[in-house]
């Protein structure tokens, strides 16, 4: 038996070595994609380089579990919010392709990225209802490349913050049109602003991809839509204002697209509906109610984010790690018992800007989070997976935010990611 275990360990070690070596060789991936600028659905070479083609079928929810074609669906994934923005320049398409190539080699099967750029440079929507076809074709390329590499997308439809326009841009557009606007939180209540948002939803969901010929609402490459990245509301910390907006917009999304899953995009902060749960917040509220909004019928799964280095700045590494453990445990319990829907850890990471940062510290933190995700998925049944923030390609220094990971340059972290992917894939077959 001991010899057998040593053999299994040896094989696993060799497998991980092969995965990491493949990723480290991806720096020359441009050579593999020399035809990508001319690819379309009728091109004889379109599928020539497919590494892991997408398994057809839409990810669905049954109770507290994700399913694909009737079987449990678990995953390890990542954030690369920048993809559409970078892909607006054809010379940079390889950055998108390389990340998908490296991510697929590491077993990552879900990517979360933005389906918006509201105003500003390289805007998808330059003003209400006015879209740049060149930028839309960049999103088409991102989606087609994800499909080629067997990676499903969670697409966020706008942002809480001014980055990429988001909520502040929408209310500014309404103010410019003569609407009475008191502040950014009018995004959730002003009829003009809500009309702008609904128009964007309709435009994106009914868009026909110019590369694949598939409408976004009909494309199984899309795993889910998110109403917004990290909604917050300063004028109403109870969570009621955001919740009323969710109750209005979630049915609207489903009226256009009832094939895909839908999430709010929350960080997980508790509101006033269950006061006892607020003890798990990091000492404050942000105007959302995790339980109340995820109980909305049209919302299919809950999401949490965690940035203890920001939320609990000044506390030591152990305190921050313990907070994340409690954050995951409490939300899993609520997902199972109070909400009855799956849960995804859609953002987590470790910043290189932290005073105590080292590669070992980051790898240790990620290892702890990954172990918790695996254990909770195995024992709780409602945890679908986690998405690390964020993965970049080589040569993208302008997008560095401290949390960046370049798989081809950071082998120890890449090894952790690949191991987690393997564990989640194995667990998927055990459920």
C-alpha cells in the first residue's frame, strides 16, 4: 500500500510538472495564434488550434448545486476584467488568447470579465444607446476565444465605481439630459437612469457575435450575467434601495434571456433583514443585503468577495485569514439554509502592495482559501468554486493593481492554481 501511494504521488507530481511547464512555454503562444486576426466561424482554421473545446450545454442550478447537462458542475476560475478593453486593439489580441491558453492549461474553466465600458476611452457605450462596433467586436473576440479554450464567462453589465464609467457615468448622462440628480445613488431610483441601464442590458444580451454567429443570450459560453460589479448605496445602508433595484432589473434580464444564470454581483455584506448576521461584516455596511437580494426569485446564485487587507487594514495576517474563513462559512450556511441557492467566491486575492507581502505569504493565503473552498464544496454542497483576482498576460504593467498574477512568470502560484483545478474537477465526479 505504501508503494502504491508513493506511485500515485509520483504521478501527480509529474502531472503538475507537465502542466506548469506547458504554461511557462506559453510566452510563445503568439506563434500558435498567427491566424487569429482572420478567424471567423467559416474559416477552415477556426478550430484548428482548439485545446479544450467548450462542452455544449448551459450551466443550470438545481437546489444548491450547479449542474451541466444533468451532472454536478464545480470549477476553479479567475478574473480578467480588462479583456474587452485590451481587445479593442487588434495588436493586443494575443494577450487575451495567451491568458485563455495559460488558464486552460492550469485547468481554469470560468472567467469573470466586464461587458461594459461606459464613456471614456475605448467606450463600448459612448453615450446612452450609442455603441462603438469596434469595441463590441472586441467583446465578440473575447467570447469566441473563451469558447475555443473551453472556458465559460461570467459577464458583468456595469460597475459600482467610476472605473470603466459605471454608476457615476450613468447618473452623469442623466444629469446632462436635464434629469434631477442628487447623487450617484440615484442610479437605483431615477427612471431615466434605469431606462439607460435596461437599454444596455437589451443591447448586450441580444447582440449576435460577429465571429461565432451566436447571440449572447443563446451562447453556452456565457455561464452567467451579473447585474453590477459590487453594488453599494451610501444613502441607504439597510440594503432596501439596492434590493428594490434588483427586484426590478432581475426579472427584466430574465425576460430577455431565460437560458443563462443571473447573479447580483454582491460582495456579501449583510443588511438589515437578518440583523444577527451583521456581526460577520467587517465592522460596517455598504448598502446591500446579501440574504434579502439573493432571495429574489430571478437571482440564481449568490456571490461573495473578500479583501481583508483593505477591509481590515492594520490587522495581522492571522486575523485577516480568520475573517475570510468566517466570511465563507457564514455565507455558505446562509446559501444552504436561508437562501437555497449555490454560492461562488467571485473575487479574492493578495496584494503585492501589502506591507507584509511576499510570494510565500500570497501562496499561503491562496492555499488556505483554496482548501476552504474545496472543503466547503465537499461537505456543504453549495460552494461552486472560486475566482482569483486577477490574471494578466505578460507586458500588461499598466493594469497592475497589486493583485496581478502572470501565470507564465509565477510558477509556485501557478502550481497552486493547477492543483486546485484538479481537486475541484475530481470532486465534481464524486458528488
